[in-house]
């Protein structure tokens, strides 16, 4: 027998009469029949019961004392059955946040999987977001310049920089003075809000790895997790540039992201819940097709249905009075009203 099927032989649980069957694994199977034909006896009392019983048997005697023990179903033999979970027809739900995933605790594993295995992409440029270290940056630069270093007569020159933001209560001259006193006298470029400081210029050679990694580490520290690298020609002009970040941040778009955590993928957490429904899966709103079910009617003919009941007649009279004061037509079909007039009514 192959392991891609569940084999049940001689099932006699409850009202089953020596049932033999073969069920394919990893398929959706529907059991149908009249009331009392044994659907629940087969699904819950036989297949689920045996799968759960065998799963519990894999635990130590100490752990088994804390788990529900299930009786062995009345069958001759069941083969190929995996561990099982089941939700029966009773309704044990005590909250609107309960789902199949929460009741079976599958959500806990899925949240952990997404938090650890998911890839984060920038919402602006679409590039993958990752945390870089000096070693990973060096390896990246080494790979990107492999062809150039192989074909060039001399090793290319590399310039490593970091950016300093100029606070509103400081001038560029003051920030430059602070940098000079710390030994940073070379500026790559600057504007009104930032200064890009040169950390080091070095020939990109394998023997210079220690110096390059140290420069990258210092630049990441000074640049608060951001560093730039430039490939220079013999005239010190930048031929190619790279941006890296040691945080969850897009170095190109300068957008910072939060580190993925299991709560980011939980609708029961304020962090991961949908901003519209807050994790409940439904929202409160107005169904305008119910408010104005017949667009061929005019306002005077009762296009706004909620105002046509006896208790709401006064709102209908107010609507007509105010509409006339605002020069809103009350005798033409709703579908022919302009967007401005419809917006005013709604």
C-alpha cells in the first residue's frame, strides 16, 4: 500500500457496518448522506479519533497526562493516517475574532513562518529590504566590481561616505566645524539639509579588505545606519554608486520599515490588524443602493427611501425645503442629478 492514501478496513464505530474505504491525502473530501447514515461517525469518531490518538501516543507519558485521550475506534485496521485536527458542527466560538486558524492554533505557526521567512520589499521602488553589515557590504561590492577589477590595468578606487543631517537650529558651518574637530575634513557634497562626508578613499584590492570593512563599519556608525560607496575613475569622478543600510530601511528611497514580527501578521494585534476593520473582517458603512434603490425617482417622489416611513416624514420635508434653498432640482430623476447635487444630498 502506498502512503498517499488513508486505508480504513472494517469500520464499525457507532452505526457503521464494517465499512472499507480508501481516502486520498491532501485532497478536499466531502462526506454526504442522510441524517443518521454515519457521516460524523466516520469523520470524527473514526478518522479524526485515530489520527489524534496516534499523535498523542508520540508524546512522553508525562506530556500525555495533560492531553485529552481519545478511545481507539472500532475498526480492523487504519493505515496511512497522519495527525489530525477537527472542528465539529457545534459552535464553541465566544468571540467574533475566532477563526479556524485560531481554534486549531495554526495561526501561531503561520505568524512565525511569515515573520522569519518573509521578504520585505520597498513600497516605493520595489527593491528588497535587508539589513546590511560591513562584511555583507564588502561582499556585495566585491561581486559587483568583479568584472571591472579583472579587466582593469589597475585596481579601481573606492570612496566610502556617510551623510550627516543639518538640524534646523544649526548652520552648515557649525556642523562642518564639528566634523573638522573630529578629523573629517573632506566633504563629497552638501546641500541645505545634509552633508555627505568622506570616510575613506582606498584602492579596491583583496589585500585591503580589513581597511575597507573598518571604513564601512565607521561610516555606518557615523551615518546612523546608512553608508554610500562610490567607484572612482582616475580623475576622482564617481562612475558608479551604491547605498546600503544596516537597518530595515530602503537606502535609495530613505524609507524606514519595522522589523517583521509575529504580531505584524496577527489580526488580533493592533500592529497587524487591518486599519479599516481592526481585525474583525467587517466594517460599518452605508449601502447607498439601499438608501436610493430606485434611481428613476426624483427627490420629491421619494428617492431617499429611509425618509419615506411615517416616523421620518419630517426629514423628507426638510430635505425638499433645503434642496430648493440650495437650488437642487427636486423633480428630476436621481440618476440625472449632477455629482455636486448628489454629494450634497448624501
